[in-house]
C-alpha cells in the first residue's frame, strides 16, 4: 500500500505540472520555481509534512519535496545558529541530494553518449 500511496501523490504532482504546461503559457522553468516555492511555503507551515506522512517518497522526491527540505533545514538552522542559519540551513539540508544528483548525472554521462538537441 505504501508504494500505491507514493505513486498517487507523486503522480498527482506530475499531473498538476503537466496541466500547467498544457493550459498556460508558463515555461517548465517557471513551474519548477513555483513548485519549489510552494513546497517551501507548505513546509514552513507544517502542511507538507502531512503530505509526506501519507505519500512518502511520492512527496519527498518531486520538486515540492526539495522546497520542503530547504524550509525545514533553514528553520532548524535558525533555531541553532540564529539569523546566519537562514542562509546556511537550506544549503546544508539539501547538500546530500544535490551531491547525489551531480554524481549520478556524471556517471550516466560517462556510461551513455550524451547528445545535445538540434
């Protein structure tokens, strides 16, 4: 059942993004920013935690999950370090995910032959 919940939550997030791309003039980059910002705002108010409790990885892996991670990390760092934590907390909290994305992207570029679009 856990996998089904993750599929539903992650799928709904992707459906919303696809509907925004198909029905508005928003570019994918703007939708990315909207999703990260929405995840940050929902995370700051504790709403996104309820979504994560239900959807698990379906909520933590997509872009709003990244925003939620940034918000939670910044809030934690502010509690520990004061105002300086607002600037360092998000970077510290998201460093593992960013590092993994860069590392695995590099490995895939070595294994496969990347091509630019024409």
